[in-house]
């Protein structure tokens, strides 16, 4: 007992010195946010630049630059280049020699302990920049997180490690289209800096809580009883299809009307259905539809919608997606999967079912791109080690175990994850113009021994292992 | 400790002492004139007078007449006939800021919701999702029951002023600033103006409700020669058409509601938040003075709703903003900063509220914190949150860790722990007396030992933070509210 107490006490003292750093950070952010920037921003001076030099830069989309440089300015990546890209006098230079520089990881769901959103509320009104989960996320290399108001990520993941069937129980049924979602940055103490984008996707829960008669010994694999659940309900599905159908008809009529008018013909403007606004961007392929579906049947239903209405779709958690990988590829849908899912097969079906550790390889071969999530989307210090967001990058390693190649595994944490939340223009790779979300890692991001050493978010240093309350006293065995 | 045994109140002993004193000083140039009313005078002779606002006076005297302190000092002469109390230390009575002791619970609470029980006053139930409502017209003073045991017991612990804040979510009503002594609610009330309570929560409904209620109180200046406030108070709406003459109102309204994440248009949809009784129709109670809103005379109800909000808006009464988490602070600050005259007091309860110390310290905000050294979540690291706020520049008042009698019983000891943990002792004593009084705008009445103040005093037999110190007497308005002899 006594021996286990000692390091905790040490932790406590370590925390003392770190708090002031947190506060300085918060204060600094507050001060910087205060002045209103004029319309024509002044040209950046060298002091505004941060140069990360000397590391191996894994751009994700454009290969690896040995001894490369990442320059950040105004919260964005300004330049990415080789050793010849030298920092100007006066800029902040961060030495990354012997390290690996990657874009920040993108979490397509997380339980952050945000204040909770009441029905009808906006997520941006309920963020907590002071949540320790935000600090822990940055320490895990996660710089952006997608949150949706309907449960933690609009899926079945309850977060917080709810035991038994609870974790796999679908969230309170949200049976209609919703755009109440947000992408936030893990910028601790900076409320303004946290909000990256709102309503980047539309969500829809198609996850039918079907009874599987005692699979997993938990009285139904998905926590539901026997029979059809609400989201698999025929009337709910009819309503969804009907809403899409009427919006599609309206879109066609409206296009015809525009064409007629252009041609100088007499035409009457079509009446827009009252519920069309939420689905029109989907039909125009301006926005992704993020669907919760799990079984082959539910995924196929989702794909039917995708094909019939030309919707760009992301399916999560898609446990049985590997069974119909080709169908998913044909519909050009993306996935968010949990590579360590242990769902058992359904004995009553003679086709493939349940989770498959080789799923990532099968999906990649079929040409399906996927992002990954751990089995538990919370952040905890004392929880199930390696099962939650604290070891987010390991999910990429598990994808490799399942047959995916290293690039797909890296993509699943970065650029593909960014694509599945409609943020690939700003997140997921090291390219000039993208957000200044950059990691300095002690090694290969897919190696279990790798530490996140520094995390930059919006161009600012948000996590430094050397001063972290939680990690500064943990050192790898071979560290000099 | 032994000084307590010197404490006397026998009138004739006092008279003799005074007579001797008078005899000794008759020849002096500063001799006290004979006072025919000296029988009404109480004199406290103390080894240390903790005045709070002007340091510690050693071997001094506090003179009290008609419930007020008439003089304080080392060379004050005790008039003939005065009652004399002797003690080691005298300090101002404790000013408790934000308490629900003696209140019945959450107004319009749904059935089954466990609010604080009358008389015992447990802390507000954290984590219970409550629907926000705006009822600025509700008054705590309407339900104060003067014969509650708890008042006497509070007085016994040295609490002589208490700012009662109604529980709830959103804007539950007006609080009351009371003394725990008196035979009627009116007699107990110290400041009739009271305060406006806001229970903040970082969610859209609560913030829209609070913003629109305060926006509704924003006067629309229509004509520089006209007093927009009286206009507002009379008919609840500016004269129709008048606003169109000036671009100012629109501009002012536009800067009214910036939030951290951007300006949101005013809510248009009917509001699902208020219950039947608490329902406030748009354009009336909640947004009463929008140009183009319904004109015509306001009903009594509307006026009752608008008046306290207007007072809070103008800083006439303080606005007590309770935040149970740091996120609420992050959202509340920019929201209330838009109302520049408003006088906000932030009551924080989160154990890790030191994380927002810099935010609140930056503009020397008034902050009320629990007197404790909490453990920072996910660590074993204890943080002197109060000291951190003081260091950051905030003005800090302290309340007990638990809002009940037991909490006030140990408040002085808890303050001692904060001193042990690095808090300046002068600030520690101010944090339970002068600072809360200043925040509430009643520092000319209570919170210090000075001429003209209410004679709300605690007579101690030792230092205020010493665990061995006992309260010998508590005076409220010069009357002995507790006698520990």
C-alpha cells in the first residue's frame, strides 16, 4: 500500500507547479482574444511565427519530409517544407530533431464531460474549456473532437465505461435528422478557440435495437429486448424516406422552375415542404449524412438511402460492415469503426455477422475508407487502460493488426477522420492553410511506446509533456 | 483565554469603573462631557478591536448608542452610566453572502424535486436538471419566518447579516439581506433593495432566458432630454415611433448580446422553459421594451417583473450570479459584461474553480467562494482556491463549505485553514465581513467596526481564527443576541 501511495503524492506536488501554467495559458488566451482585429490584418511579423524544425514531418497526404519544417502563423499552418525552410529571426523555434511531427488526431466522437445539452439547446452554449478531459485529450494527441447533441457522437457509445449492456445500449432514440453537432478544438481555457465549426454533418440514427436473444449473455446484444426498436420501426423509416422523397421532388421541380424561368417560360414556383431544409443539403451533396447503423440489415438500409437519394454517407459504428464491404464501397460511404469490437456473431445467420478483427483489411481491400474509435470514448486516468481515448493512436495500430496498411491506419486517425466529419479542408494533414494543429511525437504514432511530447492547437502550445501534471514523471525505459 | 473571566456586565461595576475613569480624566482637556443619556450607551472595552476597515486597535473602546457604533478608538472616553462589556477581541459580525438557510425551496419546483428544507438549508442540489425560469418578481422576503430557530442559532455563531438567495435555475427571484434577529420579516430586513438572483448554467435555454430578461431591461434612449428610465417604468415601452428618430437604440441593442461564440439573433420561438405560472410572454416581461413591442400600460405584474431587473441592470442592487461549474463562468462573463452598469457577484462552487481565477481576477471581479481547500479533480493535489483568486486580483468573499448552521459554526476555523494555506489573515477576516458587505452595497451599515455602523459585533475571548476561541457575546443592533456567559 505504502509504495503505491508515494508516487501519487509526488503527482500532487507536480500538479502544483502545473496549475500556474494552466492559468497563464488561460490568461494569455483571454488577453489575446480581447483586441478586435481590424478588417485588413497587418502583415505578420516574425514574432507571430512558430517554426517546428528538424523533425521527420509526416504530412499524411504528401508523404514524409526528413528533417522538415512546419511553420505556423495566425493559428494556421503557414508553410511545410524541407530543411532549407529556415525560420526568420525573431520567430519562435521549436526543436523537433529526432522526433516525428504529425497533424493532430481527429476524434470523430468523445465524451468530454461537457455541461450537457438540454433538448433544443446548442452545443456551443455548453462547452467546458476547463474540463480536465480537454487537457487529457491534448495529451493524447487529439486536437479536434466531433460532438453531437444526440448522445456521445450520435451512436451507441455511451462513454464513461458504463458496464454491462449499458455501454452498447443505443442512446435515447433520436429518430429524425439533426444538425446539432459541433467540431471543437481541445484548446484548454479558451472558449472562443474551442469552436471550430458547427453543423458540419447531418446525423440520423438508424440503429435498430433488435433482440438477439442473449448474445453476449447480456440479455440482448444491443441492450434492447425482443422485437423491433424505435429506429428500425416501419413508421419511423417511412417518415425518413418520405421526408427525403418529398425534398427530392421539390428539388427536381425547383430545378425545372429555374430552367423554365431562364428559358423565359411561364412557371410557378414549387412549394417547399416544411421539413425539406434539413435534408436538402444532403440531396445536393453539400453535407454528409452521418448514420448510426450496426448490423448488416441496418447498414444495407442506410446504403439504400445513400444510393436512392445520392447521399454522401458516413456509417458508424458499422460493426458488421466487413460482411458487405463491396456494397459499402459501391455506395462510396465512409465508416467510423471500432477495430477492437468483440461483438459475437449471430448464430442464427449463416452469412457473416458480428465483429471481425480482420475487418479493417477487408474494408481497405474493398476500397472503403474508415476512421477509428476506441471501445470507450471517455478520457480517464484510472479506467480501463488502453480501452479509452487516452490511447487513441493505438486504434490505428489495431487497424494494422486487422490487415490495413500503415498509411490507412494513419489516415484513420487523421485525414479520413477529418473527412468523416466534413472538416478535411481544415484538419487531418500538414498542409499550408490548414489549422495549426500539430503534434511532436517521440516516435512512430502507431508504436505503442510513443509519447505525445507537445501538442499545438490553433498554432499555440496547448500541451507539453515536460510540464504536464499527469505525464511529466513518466519516462520511457530507454530515455537518456 | 482567561480574559473571558474579566468580562462583566454588572451595571454597578460598570458605573464604578466609568466613574473612576471619569474622575481620572476630569482634569484633562479632552474630558468627556457629562452625558445625561449615558444609560443608553454600551461600551466595549477590548484588548484588540479588529475594525477590518482601519486595522487593529489595541486596548480600545467601542461605544454604542441606539444600536449604532458612535465611536471607536484607543482614547475614547466612556460616559458615565454606560454599560461596559469587557472582552479580549471584538470583530464585526459575519456577513454571509448567498445562503438558502430558512428558505422553503425552489419556487415552482416540479413535484418530487427535493429543495432545501425550511430551517436546515442543505446546499442547492447539484446536478439536478432544472428548467430555467425567469421570475424576477418573486421575493424571498415574502416567505421569511422570523421565529425560525435557525436565526437564533446563526446569531450565536456570529452571523449578523445574511444575504438570502432563492434557489432554482435561471432567475428565481429577488434575494433578501437580513439580520438573524427581529420579530417580523420587515424588522429582519437590513436592505430593502435586496439583490437579484441568477443561477447560471451553460446551456442555450438558460442563457437565452437570462440574456433576453436583461436585454428587456435595457433602456432605449429615445430623446436626450427625456429620461428613458421613467418612461420605461411608467408604461413598460418607449413611446411608439420615437425610436425611429434615432439610430442609437439599434446600435446599442446590437452590442447587447455578444456571446463568446458569436452574436445570436434574439429567440423568436415560444419559450418552452417556463411553467404556466412562470410563463412570460415575449415582448412583455421578458423582452418588454423592444421597439415595436406591444405598447400600452403595463400590468402590475409586468412592472413587478421589470423593476428588479431594471435595478440590477442599473447597478442599484447587486446581481448574485451562481455558477456551479467553470464552463458557466466562461459563458457568464461575456454575457454580463455587455451590461456595463450591472454589479455582478459571482458565487462559485466548483472545486476546481481556481481554473477561472485569472478570468475573474483580471477585472477585479467580486467572487464568493467556499472556505475550503479542495482537492483538484483527478489529482490528490489540494488547492487554496481562495488564495489563488486573491493572487489573481479578484475580490473574494467566503461562505461556508456547506450552507447550513454547521457550516457557519466552523467558518472562522475554515478561514484559519486558508490562512495556514497562504491566505493573508487581513484578507481572511475581510472576506467574511467587509468584502461581502461591500459587494452587497451595505458596507456603510455592516462589515466593519467604525463610527456610524450598525452595532453588529462579535465579542471573542481570543483571536478570531484560534480553534480555542469562544464567542462570548454577539450584538445585533447593539442588543445582545447571544450571551455566552
